[in-house]
């Protein structure tokens, strides 16, 4: 059986926590920040967890995660 290739774009976006959950960063923080409030941009800074319904899709992209 050949080795499965890791999806390199997904590998840069997702990390695994110690408890086995998948961590991701939030979107809408790259540009056009002028009109977004300081409270909103601070909230976008913190990482969050991937929803449980998406776990299977990410596992197929990252077989060795």
C-alpha cells in the first residue's frame, strides 16, 4: 500500500491539540481591517476549534495528523 500524500495547504492551516481536537485560526484578519472594530480584530486573533462535523474531511486531507 503506498503512502498517502498530505494536503500541504491544510497542513499549514490546522494543528492538533493534546486532547486530539483540531485547532484552526479565524478568517477575515488579513486586510480591510480599517472599518473593523478593535474588539472584533482582537477576537479574530485567538485560535478556535474545528467543528466536529468537519473532522472527517480534515482527517482525509491530513492522514498523519
